[in-house]
């Protein structure tokens, strides 16, 4: 089979492929902005709803819970639907969730709104990754999937710092209204540039969910659930870490978010190439370096310059791990590739919620804002051990 034979009939011409991937990445940009800007605006949200920072941190967990529930459920129910239309519906649903967040007036409604906003997250990345992979030859699938995920990384560079500045200046609700506008733009771009892609007419809910019975799928998912929690244990509380531990002013917080975002973009670029090289080794390297980096936060957080560098590395490693774990799940899920890709985001958002929750516990216990990074190092080590032990036989 030649490379041209390997392409599906719906593959766009080369000069349209870039626009199709950009359109899908725009949806990832909206998701990345809404997910991570909450961390940067945590203090403002806490003041706005009259709650403490540790308690308000639970809205991060609520969003993560929405992803965990929505990813496998929505993918299993919608596997037969045309994939382009499904992607459009999911990104618009994300916009609705952000509008509800902006309209919420107190702690409980904000919690519910963040849960709703999280529902389409994993399912969108599942269908978008599958569409992107179908547009290229097999040996470039890693780079195609990383192109979609690049939208999430660019969000941490541009969307999150910008929305944090906006939220600090005009009120935190304004940032969520902007995400609604970005979601609508993404939907328009997908309709305009992504080729029509049929769903699987033979798919059933039972068939899709059967992938959850595969031991290698469960191992990959468990790796993300535990190991990726290390990133969020540290990053969920990056704002008070910057102001209380590094002694930087509040206006400097967006610069640290920018550092994380630049690291994420670099990590996304590297992840696609490393995935096309060796997914297994990429995951092992990513977790091993994560353990060391998170441990270094504890002694070095007092220096703003050192903390900025560590935040950059954490962002890089987060993207490297997220993309390679996603491709691993797509490989192991067999015919349920879309569920595998979506399940990765369920796993990562269990990690999101777990990291934020464990971080709030050590902070509430009076251990300070450096302590969550120590917890994070333990979680990253746990993920590494699960992955190596669970995949040794297949290797």
C-alpha cells in the first residue's frame, strides 16, 4: 500500500490539512483556556463567592469530575454520529458551560457550572484526535494528534495569561464570557475546514465500553490518573505559590502562567515526534524527570527565577505525558479508538481532581504552598511504577 492509498477518501488536499488541524486545535484552545485559567483566577473567584482558597479549589475538582463522567459516556452514546458534527456540538456545549459559570452567583452554582463545562472536554479531544489521525498516513499520527493538542498548549501561553489579566482587571466572570466566544469561533472553523467524517454505523454502547475490560487500557488509564496528579498538585496552587512563597506581586502571576504555557507548547512539539519514535520510552522519561522537577520545587520555590524555570519544565512534561498517554490508549483500545482517546482525558482529570484535592489537604493542614509539590512528586513516582510494572510483559 502506498502513502496515498493509506489516506481516507475524506482527506483534504495538503493545503487544506493545515486549516483542518487548526480548526480542531481551536477547540482545544477553548478547552485549555477554561480549564487552566481557573487556577490563575482562584483568588479572585474565592473573593467573589466569599469562600476560602482551599474550598474554592474544589471547583477545579468539579470540572475534572465533569470530564471523567462525560468522556466515556458521551463517546459511547455518540460513536455512530458523524464525527465533524459531533465535534461541533461538543465545542458549543463547552461554551454553554462557560456561560453558566459566568452567570453563577455563589459556590454551589459555580461548582455545578464547572461540572457542566467539563462534560464535553474529553469527548471533544477523543473525536478531534481521531479525525486528525484519519487525515494523515499512519507514521505521522503522533504529530497529527499533537497538532490538535497544541491548541490546549497555546491556550496556556496566550489564553490563560490573557484571561487571567482580563479577570483581574474586569472581574473573573469576564474571562468565562471570552471562552464562550472562542468556542463559537472554533465551531465555525470546524464547519468550514474539517472534512465530513462519518461515524461508525456498527458501533454500540456495549462495544465501545468493552475497551474498558482490556488490561492494557486500564493500566494506561491508571497511569494517567495517578501519575499526572503530580502536575496538578503543584499547578493548581501556582498563584499562591508565586505570591506567598516566591514573594512576587499578584500582577506577576500571569507571567508564571505564561512560563507554564511556553513549556506546554515546547512539550507538545516534542511529544508528537517522541511518540512517533517510542511511546513507552517517552512516558517513562516524562515521569522520571517529573519526579525530580517537583522535588526541586520544595527547596527552590523561594526564588522567583528558579520557580519560573521549574514551572516551565512542569508545563513541558505535562504535555509530553498527556499526548503520549493518549496515543498509548488509542493503540490499546482497538476498534474503540475514540473512547481510548477520550478516556485519557478522563484519567488526566481524575489526576486533576486528585492533585488539587491532596494539595488542599496539605495546605489546610498548615504545611504551606510548597507541600503540594512534594505530594506531586509522590504521585508522579506512583504513575511511573504503575506504568513500568503494568507494561513490562507487553514490552
